C-alpha cells in the first residue's frame, strides 16, 4: 500500500506553492479521473492538494459579451447555465453528451480539460506506453486500436483525446487562464493541447504547479447557432468514436462564417482548419460539405482497426453541417 498525504488549500497561492515545490504533489478537484488512476497505479503522487475551496466556480458574462467559466465550476452547472445554453448551445450539448449525470455533478471544467487518455495500454499500468513511461514504446500501434486517433498522431503515440467539451471550446477559440509561480498566463485552446510528437508524456504546456483558474469563451454571435454531434457505440456514458462541434452562419445560401472542430479522431481536440477554408464562401450544400470533409481527413493515418474512422468522420462532418442548415440554427 502506498501512503498518500492530503491537504486542503485555503487560497490559490498556497495551493500553487504546495504543488510547485513538491514534484510528487498533484492538485485534486472533482477527482473523477485522478482517483481512478491512483487506484490503478497509473498515477503515483505522494501528496494531493485539494483545491475545491478556491473561488473559481463562477459562470459569468465577460465585458466583451463572452463568457468566463471558473475552472472549478462543475460540468452539470455549466451545462444548465442559461447564459451557456443561450449563447453557446454547443458547449451545453457537449457537456451533456459526456460521462454520466453523477460524474458531471462532480467533475470540474478545469479537470475535464486535463483528463488523461482512455487508451487501455496507458491505463493498465504494465504495458509499454510512452505517455506513462517515456521511451518504452506504444503498445497501441501494433495492438488493438479501434478507438484510437487518425489525426495528429506520431510513431510515439496514437491515443485519442477523450474530452467532449474541449472540442466545443476548440471550435469557439476559447482561452485557458492559469496562475503559477511566474504569475498569470493565458493559452489559446489550440496551444493548450499538444500533439504527441516525440514527447507524448507532455500533453499541455503547463509547468508543474500551474493551476487552471478559468476558461474564457470570446464573444461570438455565431455561437448561438451551434451544435454538437457525437457518434459512439452506445447512447450514454461512452466516449466518442467521432464527434463534431460546429457553428455556421449563412448569407443568401453562402457560408459566411464557420467554426468546426472534431473529437474522437485526434490526439487533441482537432480544429478543422482545412475544412473551414473549403467552406468559407462556398454554397451551403452536400457537395461543399463532402469536399470539406474529404480535405480535412486527407492526411489521416490509420491502423487495421480504426481505418473506419476516416469515412465515419467525413460522414459526421457532413451530417453536422446539414443539421445546422436544415433546422434553422443558422443566420
């Protein structure tokens, strides 16, 4: 049995000092992933610093008309917020598509962004895994990889990023605010998540002891007309095979603005910039949608088990765009 000490932080500065000065310490918020990985000996901290008393639970309108979500706001609270549901329905839909009601009541927004991959080789604590033990190899590449990524992969790791709401936040150009020993910092959502490259164990640019304090969603009128589509093996409590977060604006049948991000297919929440480039200024129709989907998936790297994801992702892109154009959720 491993001994783990526990302390409860009274303020952010104390929490940051406690963790940053001890490489064996971790923050503890909702604990819905952390505790599981502790039990499985995947994570082995010797001290947990509980941050649940810190004042990062708000869901507030920002001065620019956007949204500021505290890192300790619970997923269920954010999904139920009238501000979120009115201005950014894609966020509410993504949150409600993730986990179970019980877990959403416990899990924090900051913790959701930092959750670890669901690759079974990472989580079994014994298989070679470059994320868990750098340099040992990636068991998934030659193993069973049906749920793994086809975009943003490397020869070091092909694990899929599991978050749903991070996909919606990627589509909306959110920013992640942090506080650390060097002061306050803000990361664009695309920079906050790292592809594996040669350092798959480094999933974010955060320093040890750097604490997420808030998530900022900029003002975006297009966000009112947005949707999240998730394809999975069963309807509830299951991770995405493919998902898409999309917002779309039309003027006289032409795509004036579009935001598109994918989940379930990449090693990070995947902003579909190539697809957006094809769609901007194009007529809103199946031909344009299919071409955008084809271009976005052109560089997919598949295995024998997950090759189906390339076509499935293209179908999901077309479906989410058709959903927005068909149900009146565009301008």
